[in-house]
C-alpha cells in the first residue's frame, strides 16, 4: 500500500481518536459551564444587579411620592434567587436557572439547599445530563436530619402544584413539576407524558401523538400505562384532535403519578400523596396555593429550627415560607 493510500485510513483513525479524547463527562460539561464567560457574567450580573435594581425601584417610589419600600434584606435576596431560577427553568433557560440555584444555595444554606438542589436536578435533566440529575436529586436527602419527611414534603408540594397548573391549563408549569416528580421516583416516562399534554394543549397534535406512540411502545413504561395510551391515541386520531385531549392527559397523568409514587416511594411519601390528592380534590387552584402556604411555612420553620439547634450561629431573619412558595408558584 502506497503512502497516499495510507493517508485516508490514518486520517480517519486520528479523527476517531480525537473524538474519543474530546468526549467529556457530565460533570466536566457542568464544570465547563460554570467556568464559562456566560455563566460568570450572568452570575456577576445577578449578584450585583439585584441590589442596584432595588435601589432604582426605591428612587422611583420617591419620585412618585409613594411610601418607600422596606430595605432589601438577605431573605429578600434568597426569595428573588429562588423566583428567578424557577422562572428561568420554566422558560427552559438553563444557564441562568443553574446560576440562580447556585447563588440560592450559597447565600441561603442550609434551607435554600433543598430548593436549589431540586431546581438544579430538573435543569440537569433538561441539559441531558441524566446521571448528574439523579445524583443531585438523591443528594437532597443524604445530609438531612429528616430525609423521609423532607422528601415527602417536596414531592407532595410538586404534586399539588402540578394539579393546580393542570386546572389552570398552564402546561409549561405542569411539565416542570412532573419532571421533578419523575426524577425523585425514577419514572422518566412521566415527564414525556406531561410533554404530550403540552403538545396537545398547544394544538401540536402530530407532535403529541408521536410522543404518545413512543411511550406506548416503550418497554420501560408500565404495561397498563401503555395500554391506556393506546386507547387514547385511537381516540385522538378518530377525532382528528378535535377534543380537549390535554384534559384526558391530565386525568391519566394524575392517576399514573400516584401509581409511580406508590410503586417507588416510601410509606411516608405515600401517605403524603394521599393527603395531597384529598386536598387537590377539595380545592381549586387558587385555594390550593393559599392553603399550602401554611404547609410551606411549617416546613421552612422546621428547617430553620433544626439548623439553629445544630449551630451556634444566630437564627436567620427569613420571613417563614417566603422563598419556597415563590419557587413553586
């Protein structure tokens, strides 16, 4: 074989070797994201920009001769980080979602760690980093003094807010909460079912049907779920999408969320889920949000009390329940 003939095989082998060398793990990709200019620029902007924006708001109030707002506290900053991360995640803006969650954990630990880690878990899943997503989700409970209680509470609140979002027909929020539930109970097909509901709600019937068909043929989806999806597919096709298919998806989704939690969750979580279902049936979406503020307050106060017992540092001045409610509404 001549030298010229050898060039192509050698070039292909070299490119293959280079491709293998450039493949990065999920953790390396996350490290690159955090080391990148976009992440660092956004994080710096958020750190410096929130107080500046609030100062401008105060000046605007003075010009309008309105009572000045209360000073911006550390607790307010925590609330804003949680809100911005959740909002970015809802819009599928993953870099700011991760950056805000990182700031929330840094500035608001230990209570903020639970919320920040939950938000990052969904962001990692959407970045197609499944191992990091699962590790992040699992890490929520490793260092908790009451892992069962914290785990059950967080899942329960995601379920209730998913119910409320379905009733409001806010399917982007449904997808976010169901993604979080799917991670915690290791049932990734739940998120795809929620996305099918979003497709149908936005009249993308072909996209929704494709998702449903893929789910109905996926051996990782429970057999009874696949059978029910086949029936739904036939119904949607027969009506040419001319029915409120997303409401049918909502009924199926709520039932199978319960089934996944029952099969994979702890007894504490199952009891919490039953209570959440009971509350969801009794109240509409607005009442749900209001009634669960008290539950968030109780949980947040419990975290603060536990933290203060374990530390000699002074207690946080956080207004009970503020950040978690904003993070999930």
